[in-house]
C-alpha cells in the first residue's frame, strides 16, 4: 500500500527528519508504540508530514474561542495561558468589534461610499496587533499587553506536554477557549489526519482523547438531546460511558467536494446500509448525512440529517416493542455528506434507559418515499450541491427576477460601494442560489485562517471577515466549496492598486457577504428586491413557490 | 409563498388606492358643492402621489437604510401609478386639456403612464421566459460571452479547415455564420417570444451541411450547437435589455412630468390662488 | 463560458459592479473586456496588462491571476509590460445613460419653462402659461393689458411674482375693476344678510371659470351648489322646491283698482257697453308683446278712457269759500281804494247824485247836502278818511262755512268759530284783492307740490272775487261755461280737473294724502273721497300707507308696482311665444270670482290684497318645468347678482386708458 496521498503536501514544509528525531526523544512522544503503526503510515511519517513545529512569541494568540480548527497542539516548550473568564474582547482576538450602525450613520454611506472599487485606507491597518508577515500562514494576532490581560482575566496555565485543540480538530466543533502564549513557546501542531492516525493506532492516545471527549463534551451534548434529557446524573453517566463515537468522511470535505465537482464522480462514505441490522441509534453530532433508499437502480434521497438528528430509532423501537420479529433491518441507508461526526448509542442502552419512557417515534422517512420523485428533485439537488449547509443562502426566483441588479447595488451601497456577492450561481428549475455567503452550519472557510479574521459573530452567528486582520492568504476563499468568498485587490482612493512595497504584489483581501450585520434593517439585498424574488433562506425550511 | 406576500401587498395598496381615490373624489365633490375649488384637492393629492411615485427611485438609491422593502414600494408604485391616472382624470376633468402647457404635461404624463404599464407588464412576463432558457447570465457579461462563443466557433472553423483541408465550413462561416456570431441578433423576435433565431439557424445556418463529409460535419455540428447556445444568450440579451431599457424612457419622462407638475402647481398658486 | 463547470469560481468571476458608471469600451464591439476595467471617471483603465516590478536587477511580471497570472514573455527590458493594447473608450452603463437622460429631461424642461415664461412679450408669454382660451366675452379686452389685466402678479418682477404663490389671490379684486354690483362684490348675492350664512366671503371664481375655451360659458353653476349656503336642500324645482307664497305673484296690491271680475263678469257683459268691451281680452289692455317680468298696462287713453274719461271732470275741488261773518271784517275804505267803486256803490252814487239834485232845489238843507256829497265822493272812490257811518246793521252776504282746504290754508283750528276766522279770512280776501294769487301761494309755501297747487289760477280772477267778497257781495261769475281749471262761483273758489293726469288735482290729492301740518281729516276725507274727490282719482288709483310715516299716505299714480325681488326673474315673452298671445295668459292667471277685490282697496295697506286672480303655485310651473321636460335649474329663475353693472363704457377701442368714467348701469 502506498503512503497517504496527503503526504505529498506535508503539513510543515520545514519539518525535517532531525526534528522528528528530536520529537521522538521526548517522553510523551516516545510513549507511542510505533510498531503498532502500519507500514504505509509509520509514526515517523506521520510526525514528518502531519505535524509541524510552530513557535509563538509572548502574547501571540494560538487558538481563539469560537474558531474552527483542523489541528491540535502539543506544548513542547514554554508556557501558554487558557483564558477562563471573562472572555477576551473580540477586538483583542483580531476580530471585528461589530457595532450596528445608526440610521444616519448608515445613510451617510450615500455620499461616503467610494466610486473607486475596493478602496481601503491603509493607515487603518497599522493599528492592528499583527505580526509575522502578511500573506503567510505565520501571521499572528498578538496581545499587546500580556500582564494586563493576566491581571483582568482568570487564566489557567498550560505547560510542557499539554495537548489542546484535539476536540475541535476531530469533532468539527468551535474552539471552546482562547489560548495565548504567555512566554515564547514552541508547539507541535498536529493536523487532523495525523491526529486521527495517532488515535487509531496508539492505544494511549485513543484513551486520552476519548476520555477527554467523554468528559468535556459528550455529557453536555447528550443532555441537549431530547432522547436523554429525562435521564438523571447517574443514568446519563452510564450512557456516556457506553456510547461510541465515530467520524466519517474527510475532515476537509470541501476539497474533495470541489474535486468531485470537476470530475463528476461521487463517493460518499456509508454509515449504515439499508437492510442491515441496526445495533444502535446514530446521533449526528456535526456535519450532514444523507438518508436514502433504493429506488430503481439508484439511491433516492429522502432527507438529510444535520447536527442533533438521529437515525435508526424507529427500527430499534419497533424491534423492542415486537420481540417476535426476528429479522429487524434498517429501512434506509445513511451516508456521510462530507464530514460527519456520529455518536452511536448501542441498543441495550436505549432499551434500558430510553425506550421504556418514550412514545413510539413518528416515522417520517418512509412517508417521504411515497411522494413522486419530482417532488424531491429540489431537495436532491440541494443535497447534491451541499446547499443543506446553508443557513442564509441567497435564493433568487428566476421567474420573478427582472435582473435589475438592485440587490447588487443595495449590497454595494452598504459595503462602501462594493458588492459582496455575485448574482450568478447554480440554478435548479426556477431558482438560483447566488454566489453569496450562505453562513454555513459547517463553515469550512473558517478552518485555517491564520489570524482568525474570518469568524462567527458572537451575537448572530454570522460569518464575517475582519478586513483589518485579513492578510489576503485566500485560505478561506479556496476552502469555500461554494465559491462565495472573493479575493479583491485593494486600491487607494486614486484608484491605484495597493502593492506590497517589498514584492510589488498586489495586496488582496477576502470579501464576502456579511448579511449586513452592521447595518440597520437586515440584509439590504432582500429589502432591495422590488419583485420579491430574492430571499435568504435556511435550506431546511426552504419551500420555493416554484416547486410543489 | 413570496408570490402570496407580494400580491397581498398589491391588493393592500390597491384597496388603499381605491380608498384614497374615493376619499379624494368625495372631498372634491364636497368642495365643489361648497363652491370651493375641487381641483385644488385633487391637484394636491395628485402632486403628492406623483412625488411619492418619484420617491420610489430615491428609495432605490437609499438601500442602506431600512425604508421598507422594495417589494412594498413596487406594489405601492404600481397601485399609486394607477391611482395617479385615475386622479389625473379626476383632476383635469377631461382626457385632453385645453392649454398648451397642460397639453404638454398631459402628453408626457400619458407617456409615463403607458411606459409604466408596459414596463410592469414586461417585468411580469419576461422573467418567466428568461427562466425557461435554462441558462442564466449577467447582462453585462453577454458581450464577453458572445465574444467567447465566437472565438470558440472561429477556432473550430480554423481547426476544421486545418485538419480536413477543406474550406467549405470556413467559407460558410465567413459568408453566413459570421453575421450571426458577430453580435446579438433577432432582437425583436426574442422580445416577442418568437424563434426567428432558431429558424434562421436551422435554415441558412446549416445550409452548407450537405456539402460536408463526416469529419467536417463533426466540426460543423459543434458550431451549430454553439449557435444554439448563442440563441439563448441572445434571448437573454434582448429580454434583459428590454427589462432595463424601458426605464430609459420611463424615468427621464417621470422627471420631466414631476418638474412640469411642480411648475404647474406654482403657476396655479401664482395666477389663481 | 456559460457552460464551464468552474465559471463561478471566485478567481474566475470577479464581482460585477452594476453601481459602476462605465463599462469597458470593448464591449461595444462585442468583444471581451480587459482585466483592468475603466476608471471611475470614464477613461480607459490602462493599456498594459500589468505593472512590472523591479526586483534584484530584473523586471518581474505582476499580471494578476485573474488576467492569467505572470505571462510567458515577461516584461520588456525597459520595464514595460509586454502586453500592450490600444486604449478603449469606455461606454457608460445603461443606468448612467438613464441618469444622463433624466438630467437632460430635467434641464430641458426647466430651460423650456424659463424660455417661454420669462422671455418674450406678453402675447407669447400668454400662449405658454395660458391654460386655455378666454371666453369670447373676455378675450377682446385683454389684448392690450395681457395676462396682467386679471392676474396682477404677471407683470411683476420675479420675486414678487413668486411671492404671489403663497399670498392669497387677487383674482376676484381684478374682476371688480370692470364689474360693479349694488352690494359688496364679495358678499353672497352682493347683499347684506342678517342670517349667519351672509357672513361668508365669496369669490368670483367660485362660480366663474375662465380659460375654458372661446365658446364655453364661464358660468357653470349646478343646482346642488346653491346648497353651499342655502340650508334647505331639495332635489330640483319639480321635486322639493319650497312652495311659492300664497299671494304669488300678487303680493302687493295693484296700483289701479281695476276689478277684473267685475268688469269681465258684469260691465263687459252689459249690453250698453258690450261694444266697448276689450276684444282681445287681456292683451287689449296689457302690453304683453315684449314684456319681461312685468307686463305693462297700456295707457289710460288706450284703456279705461273708453268708458271712464268723462268721470274725471265731474268732481270739483272747493278750495275756498267765503264764510259768514257777524261783523264786517273788511276795512271798507281799503277795499274801496283797492277795488274802486263796486257796482253797488256806483248805483248808490247815482242815487246820491239824484238826491243831491233834489236837495239842490231846496237848498235849505245844506248840512244834509254836504253829507251826501261826502258819501258820493266815497262811493266813487275819491273819499278820504273814514267810511261814512252806516246806520245799517251788517248782514253777511254768505252763510257758508269754510271748506276744509281753506281751514288748512288759513291754519285755523276750528273752521266754525266765527270770531277766530273772521280776521284771517278778511286778511286773505284782502290779500286776494290786493295781490291776487300771491296771497294764496304764501299760504302753501313749503307744502309738497306747492308750485302746482295753484297753478293756472289767475290773479285777476282772485282780485275780482276778492273785491266782490270784501264788499260783502256775491261774486258774479261770467256767464260762459267753465270747461275746467280754476273758477269761482258766488261765494267759493273751485278747481275742476281738466283731464286724466291733471297735475293740479294730483298735487292736491298728494297733499291731502301726505298729510302733515294743517291737513285735517276733514280735508282728507273730502279730497280722498272715492266718489267726490277731485277727478275721482282715488277711485282707481290705490292709496297706500307710507312705510315709517304712520300719518302719511301715498297715491299709486304709476302703473304696476315693480317687484323688489332682485334675485328672482321671470320673462313672459318666451312663455307667450310658446303658448300664444291672448288666452295664453289665463293658463297661469286664473280669475278668482270670489276674491274681495274691491274691499282691499278700502284700506291703505298695500299688502292686504285680495287679487282678482288666483295665486300661482309651483305646480303651475312644474307642469312644464320638470324632470325630462323643460329646463328647471335654479339659475333659470333666480338671478345670483344684485345689480350687476360695468364700471367702464365699453367701446370698440377696448378698455379706456383713463379710469374712471361715470358709472354706467347695464344689464
């Protein structure tokens, strides 16, 4: 078997075998049983290709609360601080301190908006605490006054050998805390593939990661589920101890999705297959999964499941109620759409803690199968295009749209004279999903932003980009599977492109729809459409007038 | 869903318009009975309606502030526009007034009304036809799109000539097809929903096909396929263009009407009131 | 291309900027735009594809990824981009065109308005501002003054002109520069009403609208509009109009007490007079041919005279009569001196001469003779000093009493007190003797009609009459018959009216009617007696009370009381034209046999009247003026204005340059 394809682009280009040797000398790394690793992915290879040694200077922010990440960190040297309470202000994290404009402030855009596209006042960029070179992944946002931060915020120290960020890297959940370097620190950053290999092949790591997962995240997660909300503390603990967790699909599914778009071939990892015996209920913790049934010579999508949904409950409940039926089987198949994080609750747990106290679940999936396929075409398409990820996708009804571009102009008028979406996109029947940020439930764009410039706002959960800390690396734009982030070359007010004086290269900024977050009255595009053709929709609730 | 909301707004504003008209008609009749001047009431109402109709354009420029959804504004604009016509007749008392200035004003007002009605008509009609093309293109990108198709066609023709050693396709392109690919064609037919372009393509467009051998036909069919694509783009060009260009008449005339109406208002106040 | 699967990629499809006013000029040739795009001012964004960067002694290509990334050739040695192309001429976007057209339209309209409104002479300015042709009535006289004839602000400077926009209009005042009314122009009906509604100010423009074309009426008043003020609303004349008054149209007594019933029912049927009866009934006496609201009666001569002319001369007025005296009130000597020897005295003188001659025969009686001669001298009017004593007891020639007229003339209280009147009568008669008519004229000085009262009375006659009476003799009138006018009989001065309309008789009748100082009831009764008054005037002419003068009366000399209802109009002519003369009158005017017509003339209140004719009610008119039949709008019978007239005399030259000419009242 060949070595993993990903290793052709190692995580850290500067990682050398010497570095790996050095790492292997550390006791916590040395504890890994390298002989358990298969030949095609040896531990050495994992360390060489899936990790990198990164250095942070005092004050540098390593991870931010709310960020999505695809890597975990192991402290090699130095000390870090976890901010416990109160949280650091958004501006310190390199995020935009968002404030909704007043009516007249908003109105003033009428005359303050520039006629020159993408004008920026570069003097604003100086004030931001940013270091480590623009355009590179080494750029950092740093805290300018660490003692003051330590003074005002309760923090916890992280020292040598501490591992953090593994839950976000494996579970596609936002980072739960902000961590910054108190003193200059050296960390080993392990990308999610490497972390997954380590958990897979090394017993010690698995135990550590699983245990931390069970301790830190699982309980709260289960408690939030309707199924387990009735359980008392002890019963819940029993469930927590017994559930299994699995991940399917590629963490950065967006890359695969884009490739698959080009090639046209689709391969979705199966989670459960129609006709198989269900051994437990599957709860989706993150990501999306397709529920399908065989139809003719293909698979017909009945619905899709997102975070919080579960699969197989009906079948198990029926089996529990009717013990005489021996050959219980799944009615439908479940496949991962991109990346799915699944919690498997074994049947005995359910029979003990859940079924006795619940009413028969309503079976909806089989009813869906009785409708004509044409009714599902729209949903099938939305799943195919992964628009299910959208919470605020821009949907334009083409049989009503007069192509007046009022939406684009309205967008420009609220964004300094620059549109933040493109009025084209995938179409189906009479609807078009325009290339405007959909504010995804699973925002892959936020993975890998070196400065945290792209982030979700705390209040509304809208994905925004802080123009001041955006370094134009285009990571987000390339990650977005929907091409809804656009890189623009910024200009000064004379209309000249601003270039880096050291390289002569134009300076880019990532731009996208911010759902008019700082403007009064919600998204201007919706308001501006005279024919009511444009709406911002959560795809789960979307029921276009054209269909049905 | 959206349709329902929108037509709800139209109905609301329509009812409101009828109410305003009835109120104005009643008030002006009342004023007439009272030996007052009914045209003052109807005139002022009409002027306010005209200004508020004009404010639709201002609203479009001020999308950054929440001034109500443009959907409601359009519904208002349509209802108030119809109201303005009725109000105009109520005000003037005649379809065609006597004075020169008033005649010019009336003429322009009618033009604005007619273009408005036609504009609303095409705004409801053409989008459906556009959606039925199954392609979607931004109006401003159409020239580039046509240029790209033309480039592709010319590359195919060139390649065909090169590979097959026969210039039949090239001659046909130069003699006939080039006219079609050089720019959007059959504007009127596309606007009224005809298929003159397809008809042309299937007629003169493929006339040379019978003189081609198999390898040439392969190239030629690709060219015709691109031609069919261009027909759709032409349809977008014609329909989207009309959807934009009718405003080139409606908006400037509206401006003229509003200015003339304001001047008329001043004149009446100076000379009569 | 539109079929490319990656056409939406962010690095392939940049933001489309519809808010940008320009597009690459290549699009106008249906070509592909360049990567740079036009500048915001509308010039070409650049002729090269990149700006090479000088790095370590060599130029590096900096072509953007969107334009294809660094090119193969690389920059030229001098640091210029190798991909140079001709500059385009960017084209404005459609919206840019729209904005330009809009501005152009605005500018054009403003320019045209300015050009036509503020440029050129009046005639041209009128053409542009004029909302329509003036009516024929007004179009002629505005040619000189133009718009400013009515629209005051028209000729003012721009600031004043504009100010007029929010100051109240002066249009109604302008109307008053030509039109006049009997009341205020801005008062309803040009009247002063006591009711609340009368306080409302009116404007001419409420009912009059101009500039509606040459042939259009400038008055358009609908019936409902009357209800603006008139509270009693009704649908139309035929439906709900308030009833005419019970006495319509004969609210007032007619001037002439012509009893139609009596005449038509009795006299005209009488075989004695049947040949004199009116052949054409009404129109024999009534001149309906051209009549408007009032139908005039033909003259006395054409009408009543046929039967009643003789009755005028038969009634005399005794102005003065010599009353009885107990003692001679006259100074005989003075009378003798003024009158000369009277007939009687001459006789007496003759007798004296005879006696003297007898006595001359017997001269012894010298003393007696002397006395005789003295007497003789006196009788001949040559005497001086005292009258000779008469031993005869005075015996008044007259046993008459003073007539009421004389009492008035003498200013007496009681015409029967001999002691009271003796002296004034004596003085008057002496006045008559000495100064003729003047004595009488003095007495009526200051009374109404004084000049006429004794008109035609000769002083000679008075002298003679006076001398006779003063001499305690009866006046002997000449033998010839008296045709009319002043005359005297033995003891009285009389006037006999000459003809219909005799001025002296009218003057006496008026005097008696007017009453006042000295006019006694007796005198009134005498003169205003229907049977015995002079000329029997008041037999036909009604005697009416005078408003605000309780003791005065007035004689309706002229025919027909003209109605004072200024806001009602009616014209007989069109009705008669339609119905035909003659019997047509009786369509509406129906005789009422039972009316107490004559009785109503026995008193003086003209409003207490029982017409010979039945009153006319709405239904009479509604018979024709009704829905779907003959017109029935308010203004058909009601006239809005009160006495409309013109200030200026209309001439062919148009408006007079110099104002104001004398008021001329027209229609």
